[in-house]
C-alpha cells in the first residue's frame, strides 16, 4: 500500500530528531564531509560526540579556547530540543523559542568560532590509549581529549503492535508528527512532563487527546499538570496500561487494561504518542566508561570519567535535571575541564579566563 503518512517519522530515537531534518538547522553548504576525509585519520585536540545543548556549548567553549574541536553531531543532529516545540524556560528568551531554532543558534555560534561539525553517527570508539580513536562514516578521528554528550533517547512500551505500526500512527514525537493528526483523535501514554507537554501540543491539531497513565496521579510538574487537566480537549484515563495497538495498516485504536481491576476496554484513536521517558545513549561507550544502575554514564568529580582525558556532559549522565540549560552548563564545564587537562599534559596553551 502507499505510505499513509508520507514524511511521518515515528521517531524512535529522541536524539535522532526524526522529522526534524526540515527544521531550520543551518548545515554546511557542502555535504558535511569529515574534515580531512580521505587522507588518513583526522587528528583533533578535542572531539565532542553529540550535538544537543551540552555538545554544542562544549563546542563553543572549546572553539573559543583555540582547540578547533570536531563535533560528531549524529546523522540527525540537534538532540532532544529538535523535537520540542515551545521552549519557555531557556533563559534569555522571554517570549519562548522553538526548540529547533534554539539549536540552530547554538550550532551557528559554535561554527562561528571554528568548531567543525560532522553530521554522522559515531559507530565505534577505542578509549584504550591516547589519542582516542573514534569512527564515524568510515573515517577515523583521533582525539587527545573527548567530550561525551550523546544525550538520551525515547523509550517505547515494547509491544509488537507498537513496533509494527511505528510511522503508521505510532510516534514518540508530537512536534514531528502532530501535524498528521489534524481533525483526528490521538492518545498520549505517560504521566511525566513529556507526556503532558506532548498532549498539550497535540491539542493544536487533534479534536481530542486521550492521556493514558498507569497510575492515578501524574509525575510531571504542577504547572503542566494544571494546564493539561484544565484543557477542554484533553481527557485523562487513569490507571490504564496499553496492552495492544489496534490497526492493520494504520492505527485504529488501543486496547487498554485497568491496572487495578483488570477490566479491559478500547479507545478508538488514529494515533498513539509514546512519552514514557528516556534511555541514555551510551552504546558506543559502554565497554569503556562506567555506567550506573539505570545505564547512565558515571561522572567522576565535576565532568570527568574513569578514563583520563574523557569528559562527560548533559543528559547522558544527568537523570536528575535533564534541562537544556543544565546540559548547556555541563557542556561549558566539560570544555573548560578538557582545556585545563590538555594544558596540564602539555597539549594546549594556557588560555586566560577572559578568553572563554
Ligand atoms: P519521566 O520519567 O518523568 O516520566 C515518565 C512517565 O512515563 C511516568 O509517568 C511513568 O509512569 C510513565 N511510564 C514509564 N514507563 C512506562 C511504561 N512502560 N508504560 C506506561 N507508562 C510508563 O519522563 P519524562 O520524559 O516525562 O521527563 C523526564 C524529565 O524531563 C523530567 O525530569 C521532566 O521534568 C523533564 N522534562 C521537562 C520539560 C520542561 O521543563 N519543559 C519537558 C519534558 C520533560 P510512573 O509515573 O508511574 O512512573
């Protein structure tokens, strides 16, 4: 059959920013080829992996310290803000700003100071010795210092029907895919700020948003709860778990089970937005760096890791704050720590405080 939702991302990885490619991220005029590709490994004093607020802030600071950082940004760069609509809590934007526009500004600022940004995923790393090895798009990068800022990705319910219908009505990104549900009914699963935010955003398009939560109270912030509960287009179904997504070729409804009584019911909807949290993106690093029990990277001191010369910033280690502004602050700290460490091992010249 023909694609029922042309352009529908059904995004699977928050950091991939699916559907976000059309967003206003400035890209290099040429295909973003790796600097020096084709002439052996690319050497850099600092390589930054990840291009959300943490990675790009690290890039601004490292570039301004004359470290000519390379940012391995990911195939679809920009991090979680690429799939966030209104950002109302990033300081300096009293009227709010769209997530993709904010990230476009971060990127422009990093590039202005000489950061080289490569829009490719990092496939593999070798942190056994310095310079560290990183491979992206078939090119080897060698870094004296490394900043890991790979963020976190959306979690899924884990249902077969959810996977089968991903991109056919099942999504984890209202900002990317909400548009496809103009005049339709949709469901959002989850009870945290992400679910509340997605539900509110979807009211711009959908006639009704059914918010499905497995408990009888939300986890999200008070202000978001109040907004969602007061919205006339949002209906909450408490104590419900989704047991299956209905539909052969596109979503036609959900099967639900009351977690208290076991009673089963159905909810006819055209779309399902899964907003149940995140998983840190550590795959390339798990053999080298320490992970905590939730799978987040463990930081030593402020931004260090168990490997000397490897620094960590943002949501890949932070499951407490997870804010753009805290990630940006982390990126700043990691870049300063990397620069000071490079200086201490004789690989960078001393930079005065005002140079930052
Ligand atoms: P949270 O971990 O806060 O919430 C996840 C929600 O999904 C919980 O309500 C949880 O239920 C539910 N859930 C988890 N697993 C399942 C499952 N398998 N089936 C059904 N439901 C499930 O994640 P969020 O993504 O909402 O938020 C993460 C962090 O980011 C938070 O600190 C939040 O405040 C922040 N955030 C801030 C925003 C802002 O400031 N604008 C916007 C978005 C997020 P239960 O409650 O029962 O555990």
